[in-house]
């Protein structure tokens, strides 16, 4: 198994900041704009999840997000 296989099998799309991704979950419920901190520009879903893959030679752009984020990484040599 290699990165090209995973990109194809999981139907990952190029991510604008580098790598590949696919949204795998988005909750049906959201928090209204009036109930969240003003740093947000609109309502927010309770939760979302994505697959995200960086190939060994890919680069990801550092960025600052407004929400909590967690990730698990795996080097290409391991799959």
C-alpha cells in the first residue's frame, strides 16, 4: 500500500494548504452564531472529521485555526 493507493481508495482531494483530504463526518446539529465567540463568522457544526494525508515529499502550510483540532500522523514508509 502506498500514498497513491490511499488517495485513490479514500477519494482524497488536494488540500489548498498542501496534502490531500476528505471530510468523513459533519454533525447534523450546529451552534448558532449568537452563542459562540465573536472570532467566528457564522454558526458552527458541533463536530467535523476529515482524513488528511501528506506524502513524504509534500509540505503543509502552517496555519492558525479558530477551533480545537486533533490529528494522528503516519509516515508514508509505514503503510
